[in-house]
C-alpha cells in the first residue's frame, strides 16, 4: 500500500496535536471530537503564482474584460458576446472588415481590400488597400504594397516596401523604403534611413527629424523642431527649426536657414543664408504632398 505524506495538525479548540494526510482539508479532533479545518490547503492556494492577465475591451458593448494572457477566446461579462482572441493570419483575397484583439499578419501574396483592419500589431507582407489602425505598430516589410490610411504609435516602412497613403498619423515614423503621402502627415518624430530618397515639403513645427547616413533628401522647405543631419539634405527654399545639427559626413544646403541653434561637427557641411529665427514660423507657400521613394 502506498504511504501517504502526513503532516501534524493542532486542534484550535483544545490544542491537541494529531497526524493528518497532507492533502486533507478538514478533520475531527481525536481528543475533544470537535470539527476543524486544516490550513495547509488554504496556504497552498495562497502561495500559488497568479496567472498573467490582460484587459480586453468588448467590441460590441465596450465593457472591459479581464482574461488570461494565453486565452484564445472569452465571453463578454456584460453582453455575453463571443470574443475571439489570438493572432489573425490573412491569406488569399479578402474584402471584409477585420478586427483583432491581437496581431494581424497579411501574408505574402495576399490581397486585402477591406474597409478597415484593426489590431494590436499589424505586419504587411502582401498587398493591402485599407485603413489600418494598430495599438502598438504597423510594419510594411520588403516586397509589400500598402495604400489607404495608417494610424499607429509606431509606423515602419522597411527597405523594399512601397507605401502610398492619403493619411499617416503616428508618434514615430521610420522610413527605409518608398513612401508617398498625398494628404495628412502627423508625426512627432521621423527617421529617414539609408537609401531613402525623399521629395516634397515637410511642415510640422513640433517634429523631430533625423536624416541618417546615405539618405538623400530633396525638399522645398522643412519646418520642424529639431533636425539632425547625417546624410544629405538639399532645400530649394528655407529651413525653419529650433535646433539644427549637422554631424560628420552630413550635408545641408538651403537658400535660407532660420534656426535658434546651429551645430556643425568636424566633417559636416552647411551652406545657406542664416536668418533670425522666429518660433513656429511657417512658410507662406501652400503645402504640397509629401513623397519619398
């Protein structure tokens, strides 16, 4: 017969001690006969590591639901709507509106023309013509083609990707491929990577703009908060910025440079007429579409 592990228990009524199986929940005192609960099971439950959870907002009624992080589905506690969790992989041709609580991946070779797609993180490997909204980031990888609108805290256009959108709203925009914006561009920070060729106008007074080494930028005007140049920037008109930094190997040329502070490192090049800086000054020209290729 298998021997069960045992543990000493003390009666809370008469304080007599006796031996009980380790997994027992309750017992009767052999001395006074009174019933009492054992504390070991409660202690074991209290010492268990809590499961990781996350909050899911119901798409139907808006109620918050606390679910296990590894859960693939749940039911809304308010409206009982079925909530499908987990990543969504898009293959072939699809035209329906898409919503995901987790990641959305548009596979290579797919064609998605739905009205809108929403997810935590969206990765585009195929062809997408839609309005995309992501909680964390949108990535267009090499070989992808993307049109429509983009809204996310972080947007990355990798080398070899072709993106042509009407609206782009983000916190940080990282560009290494081809990008054309025909309408609204709203970003706090833009980094143009090596190999990018950027054409058009850029007028965002609060923007931090960095042009990395080997990137070539040809613009009419730039209006930003801070400009860091490691590559080549040529402006046919003016530059308006609170701070301009040209690092070693960087090249900046403009007809007018209106900046509160200018720093040029050894090996950097700057050419242009330096004028008095006026905070938030905007060029009088009508803004034109921004393109990068």
